[in-house]
């Protein structure tokens, strides 16, 4: 299941985080990072998915 989340995170980083943690603080942080730049949001999303 993590492979699917990582693939979705490459396409839309907040979606992968949402599927992992829901509407928590990490989701909102990822939205902010993605708006500031795609790469920071992508790195954060993969880090959140790999950590859990």
C-alpha cells in the first residue's frame, strides 16, 4: 500500500499525506510546502509515508 501512496505523492504530494495521516497538522504543513514549491512538498510527503 505504501507504493501506491508514494506514486500518488509524486503526482499530488498532499494526497499521499492525506491517505497516510488524514486531516492532521502534517497534511496542512504539506499543503503549505507544496504551495511554496513542489519539491519541498514532495520530499515531506515521502518522508511522512516512509516514517510510518
